[in-house]
């Protein structure tokens, strides 16, 4: 009798616990459904290699190439080469590193940093080498419209302290490629293309009755770069600016020129002997009422003097009319930040050879030079910071959270609840059997 009552009490407790576990499983399900997951920004494809000779004994390797899910024409993206674990014939007497060199053939772009890369650390007297990765940068041609295809070639693996002795790995397929589509994904090498500009009036004596400045405006920047640039020749860049949806437009100050307002844009440049900055101007067509809501595209020219890669970043913008002589007209100057700017690149080839001039004898002509007058005007724009109202605008969507890394995984709740539900079912069967036996 006592044993029967003990079994009944155990069954009652188990049944109650089972009801609670059902609630736990339900809450766990909701937790999983409501927890955001981190989106994968990279796409990886595996390539098979056959290896021989050199310091490593691996007969075959599976090498992964990782790239963003989409890239932008005219920009540079990082191509990650994932090298698996390696085995050495003999451990090095002193610590060193793996040196990896992968031949890459991209279609629709060019590799800007070919050559050996530093891989995993190799401790002294160790034959096991951990998996590692190296990165190559691929510049996408501005004219590429659909995708960039990257075909991996020969892979050479060596130790940095004995780089002349290498293991040579050849791909099993000579036609297999990694395709990276052109789109609006994570293609740039500097992330987001939205730039937050700080805008103020110039000169600071310009009338601002509504106290609209200083102000901030979010501008999405895009640059179309040349595909056939050569050294010592003008390279033309088209800079397109778009005020972000939801960002406040720029108010027009009192006295702003309404007849022929202009936009002046400055591009910062480096590489291939290019000037540090270059500017261009265009007519401002985006004035609606008393606000600037759209921005005209601006053509900027710069002249690189050598071959290589030119890197561009957006500089300052000025709207209105510059100060000319003794006539002043209010302008809006928007200053670009100094960090976290998007970059745009293009390649500069060697200049084509000049044709050989023919031997000709010029016929002298008696001419009398006619003096001409020279007219000089100076355009300057100055800004004096003031402590006025700042228009703030949110710049991004809602944060997606950290997924499973932010706390307990809801699947643990489901697993625990499921086990306890099973225990409750068993307790119920015991109670039913005891009740029948009386």
C-alpha cells in the first residue's frame, strides 16, 4: 500500500513537471523564431588541388575561395583564400610562417596585389600546421554589368624562412570558377556608401533667419571610374550624389542664387602619381522651393602620371556660388568626414607610344604679336563653425542583433521540455495502471 502511494505521488509530481516542461518547450520555440540570425555576407566555393614536392606532405587539398555575395562595379572587394590544415615532412628548427601564393585569373576585374601572402604560424619543431586564410584584393572594372568570375590557378606553399623550396598544387579543374554577381551587396572595400556630411553657410555672415545651420545630411555616393585610363592623360570620373530617403533636405538660405546655382565637388585621390585632390562643377538642378532635394552629377578630371591603381574617396561639396571679387553670395558648404569613407579604384595603364614625327622644314612667317589683356578672378569659400541647431537624421535600419551569440539558444529549452514531457507521459501511464488495479 505504501509502495502504491509512493508511486502515485511520484506520478503526480512527474505529471505536474510535464505541464511545466510543455510551457518551457513552447517558450523555447518562440525564442528561436523571434531571435534574429546573422546574415551570411560571404559566399564560399571549394576547389580540389593535387600537390607534390616541397616541405608539405599533403597529396591533395580542398581550398576554399570566399567573396561577398555581391560587389559593385568600379570598386574593390576582398577575396579570401581558405587553406586547410597542412603537414610538414620535418618541423622547422626555428618558428616561421606559411607563405602562400595563388595565381588568380579574374574576368571582369583585376587582382591588385598579386604575390605571396603570409599564412599560419609554424612553431619550431612542429609538423602540424593549423588552417589559415590569406586575402587578395580584386578591383572590379567599371564596365562590368553582370558578374566577376575568378578562376584559381597554381597554388605554391612554402615556409617563409625557406621560400625557394615550395610545394606545388595544381587545380583538378582548369575551367571551374567562383562567380561574384554585380549588385548592391557587400561589394565595396569600405562598407556602406552613405556619407554623413556636416553642412554650414559660407560666409558665416550669411543670413539664416530660420536657424537651419549647421545641419547634417546623408548622401549616398557613387563614382563611375574610367576603364581605359593611361598615364599622363586626363582620367574622367563621374560623381553621382543622392540624398538618402528619410534624410532632411538642405534648406536654401536668404540670398542664395536662384538663377544659376552650382555644385562644386572635390575628390581625394592617391596612387599612380595622381594629384591629392581634384575638383569639378555642374549646374545645380535639384532646388525645389526653398530646399535642395536632389544633387546633380559632377564630372571630375585628374591626371595620373604613372601606372598602377588610383584610389578615390569623396571630398567636400559646395552649393551656390563662390565669392568672386567684391561680390559675395551665400553658399552651403558640406564637409566630408575624415574616416570610414567609401573608396573607388581604377587601373592606370602605360601611355601608348607617340608617333615618330616626320622631318619637315617650317616656313617662317613674319608675324607681329598682338598684346592681349589678362583677367584674373579668385573663387574662395570659407566656413566659420557656429554653435547652432543641428538636424539629426537616423542613418541605418534596425540592428539585427547577435543571434545565438547573444545568450542561451532556444533549442536548449525545447530539448529540456521534450525530455520532461516524456517523463510526464510515463507518470500518467503509471497512475492509470495503479488506478485500474485498485
